[in-house]
């Protein structure tokens, strides 16, 4: 580990998270979304016919929060939830056409904001940063 102190590392992480979150929130607000809803909508874009019970695990949140987020997306007509054709206890979730449209419209400005945020880094540095984030998630130290 470098000579960087733990408290300054934490401060730097907190400040960078706040900066990125505020920018993301300002972009998402145009569509009446928040960051947790955006993350869920993105997963619905990636996974088709996903079980509602799987969403909390994917998002790494408690099931009641995943349920609240899903309900919000359904209310906004961005997602649907139906009973499984094989087991009525299982709920299957999908993104709607409107949800797909919003994902596709929001991706470019969010990617542009990220490009501006990481301006001055090399592709190699970005790859290392993403690798470190994945290791942190895998290690789940805290």
C-alpha cells in the first residue's frame, strides 16, 4: 500500500463518489429517475425474464429495497412483473419498450460525463481502476 493515509484515502473516495453521484443525479432527474432505479433498470436491460427475487442479489441490496425500486419502475411504466407460467409464486420481471428507450437515451450523456470525469487517465489506468473495484466487491471486506 502507498504512503497515502487511510483517512485521506477515505476522504478522496467520499469526495469522488459525491461528485460522480451529483452528476449522475442531475442527468437522471431529466427522466424522473434516481441512481438506484437506474441501476435496476440497467440490470433489466441486461437480463431478460429475470426472477424478481434475483434482483436484490444482483444489486447487492436488501430484498425490500429491491421490491420498492421495482415497484417504482413499474409505476413509471419502465418495467413489468408477471407470474411465471410454471409457478405462480415466482414473479418474472422485464424492462418495457419505454424503459429500453430511456436506457438508450441516457447512456450517451452518462458516458460523456464519465469521460469528462476521468479525463487525463490512460486506458491502462482505467482498466486497473476497474480491476481494483471488482476486487473490492469480491473481497467484501467491510
